[in-house]
């Protein structure tokens, strides 16, 4: 069977695309390598998504989106895409496990993963004190001293969340002011458990069986210092999940997919939505808008070409 539309990635962009394509009665399949929701499921509480005046947990929002998509008939399977090949107007998707699927159009909503800081000890202590998900691992650090590296929304929000468990949370930022939204900054500055270390970057991570020391470098003076911590949470940006796309669609210098305002990639019939797009604002509301636009564009493409 040839699907009308195959969506790769099950975060907010992919699930929204699936809601739209399924509701339009197209034969739609969503392929997700882990579980629907993507990065949203690692966010403890979301306050800026419309319609939830008191906020909503990331897991709850993801589950609601998944239920809605399935109610309209979206088929969802688990698998990791290895390759996409083009056969005239038909696109063939090959999974790591060897299964193949064909579609008239594809929507790429593969998102992005947290970026490592690439310092000594980071990989060695991953899962033994080094983490990229406060919601996943925060409870393991009850009454401990921990560090959060980064100064954007994700870093500061997760630092606030981690104060539920930790004795103290050090926020390490390479600048002398945060990039997070003002309301989030205000909450962090008023939290007595959060201590800020400005103009500093991680230099090295040490430990025995698990993390116990973070070495820092002052970016202005070059001075090296250290803090005793048992957990290090890293939020310094993301890498797009586009490894399997190189040579297929046009990517920017950071390997994000370049699209136009209708979410069309450089290949006719292949669209992109959400965090995987170049210049995308990494917000759930934006990903949802991208997903809707990509679905409508894909439907129009099929109408005009098949």
C-alpha cells in the first residue's frame, strides 16, 4: 500500500500534522522512533500554550495530542528511519529494522536533541550525574548540590524545577545576563535555592563512580575554579535530527532543513515542520502551526500531482 502522507516524528509538529491529514481523510502514517510527544514529554510544566490558563504538564499535553490524532484515524508505529529514497514521485522510507513504506508526500518533523558541551568527562559520566532532562532525572538528586549549564528558557525553567529536589542549584552561564524570558528570570532570581555563576563555562567534569566535581573557566579572566556537585544538567541548545537526510534535502550550515513559508523543502513532496526547520522558534505553539501548515501543503501537493 502506498500512503498519501507519511509523517516522520511524533512531537507536537508531527502529531498536529497527523491530526490535519487524518481529519482530511488521507491515508496517513506517523513513524516515531521513541514515543509520541518528543521533547515536550521532558518538560515538567508548560504555561504558555494557549487554552491551558493554569498550565499543563508536557506528558499530559502529548497524550492529549496523540489521542486526538488517533481518534481521527492516524496510524502510528515505532521505528527509526534509516533512509529515504525517491522513485519518480513516490518516496520510499526504509527503517533500521528493514521495513519499507511508500508515500506520495512526506512531512519531516524529527525535531532536535540536546546539544552536548563536549568537555572532558561529559560522555564518561552521562547517566552517572550528567543529564539532559531534569524531569527524567531530577528526583535522583534529592538534597544534593547540582549545576545547570545554560541561560535560556529551558535551562532556567529546569533549574527552577530542580529546586524541588536539590539542596542548591548552581546556574552556570557564559554571559552576565540570562537569555530566558523575563517572567522566568524573575522566578529564578527570587528562588533562594538558585545561585548564579556568571561569565563561566564548563571546563571539565570529574568524579569517581559518579560526578562529584565541575571545573569552570571564567571567560573574561581565564581563571579556573571548581564547584562540588553531584549532578550536572546541560541545556545549551540542540542538534537537529537530520543525519539520514544529508544529500536528500537542502540543509543550512547547522544541518537544519531549509523550507519556505509553506513548509516545502527543496524536494517536491517533502515538507518539514517544527524544531528541525532552519530558523524555527523552538516553541510548542510554533511547532503546532508548522505542523498544520505542512499538512495543508502536503494535501495540496497530492491534489495537484496525483
